[in-house]
C-alpha cells in the first residue's frame, strides 16, 4: 500500500476520489474516465498514459481544482468535451462549450475528402514537385466552433477561408478559436444563415456539416446529446433535409466553374440526397463512406465553363 506523508495528496488520490463520484453517477469505466479528464484539463500534449506514470506526484493546486470542476460536470451528465472545455479535431485543439456542437470523428473525414480533392484537381499555379494545389477561397457553412474552417486553413492550400454561422454565440466561439489557432491564412467568421453571408464572391469549395436529423429523430436522441448540444445544429425540419436542400439549391451560383460542394449527410438519406443533387443539376454527385463504413458524405460539382 502506498504510504503518504501526513496531509500530502497525490494525483492518484485525486483521481480515485473523482472516479468514485463518476462511478456513483453511472459513468462507465470511471477510473479510465477520470484519467482522461485529468489529461484533457492538463492541456495539449498530455496523454492519459502520462497522467498514470506521474500519478504519485503531488498535483498542482490550480490544475487539481480545474480537474475537480470538470469531474463534477461530467458526473452531472455533461458530455466529456463540454466538461473539459475543449475538443480535439484532426491537428487542432479547440475551445468548446455548449454554444456549439461537439465535433465528431466523421466530420474529420469530410475535411479529408476536401483536402484530397484540392490536391488532385489543379487550380491556377500547380506545383507538381511539392504535390500541392493552390489558391481559391473555401467556405465553411454553419461553422459551429470553427473546426472545419480552421482545418482547411491549417492543412489546405486556400488563400482564405470564410466561415458562416447563424448563431451569434457559436460565431463568437469560432472567433475565439481563430485567435487561439492563429491559422497561416485568414479565416473570417461571418454571421448569417447558411449561404447568405457568402454573397459577392466565388469559392473554390463550399463545405458544410449542416443539421440533418428529423424532428422525430431529434426527440429520440441520447439525452447526452439532446439535453446539452444546440438543437439548431442537429435538427432540420420534419424530413431532416431542409438545410441540405437549401445548400444544393443555392451553392452552385457561388462556386467557381468546377468548384466543389461537400456536405456531411445522414446515412439513412444518402441516396435521396444524391438524387436531389442530380435533379438540381449538380455534376458528378457521389456518396462517400465515413470511417465506420456508413454513407456519410455528398460531393458534387458546379458546371465547368464552356
């Protein structure tokens, strides 16, 4: 048994106390959850393994207090990302709270498809030796915390990225993350619904993870999602396609010739969305699978110039 000096507390003791609270609240694998919480509040670059290896050390008081607050939130049912106030997305560590949807791994795949396309399809100056395509402006519609826009700015080769967001609160969070990440190209967050803030210029790619569940599906969502994440980022009318339909109806006139529209969609309505894209005159409309093998992404292209 570990012996401690009188009054001395180790990281392991703090973790054990929190794990007990988490277990009593019904959180599965409470010890693992407590260790992950500590790693998350400790900051980028700290893994649960690092926490475990250093568990005999005396904790920093400020860090221990941040951890206790996060553990209390998690024990009350708050999702992990909101409890710790940040989320990982591709190469990014972003500030996060209930103003915006929690980024999902599926959305990382949407970004990858866009990046792959820009590297395959030349625009303007193309540097074959470096293997990068260049230029153009990308738009992220309904940016939430800014994860898509910032990933395109950090990993892509766009001149600028414009992010739109109808929620003033989410837009404010996205701007905080722009300041946090300091991307190598400008990222501008514009407030307004869907495509409206994009008027006046042409885009090489328009990317969106719009709301796509029906009102009925929203009511049946896991309480951890339904009770904490913003409804307007999840539900899209009785059929779940209002936002996607609006994007398909309006994005073509904003794209450069041959430009890309890339949308995350509900797997249950994938074929319907592809048919709708074709009906509205989009070229090469195709469905791609996510990392779990589900039809998750719709990619379509604006008409090329004659």
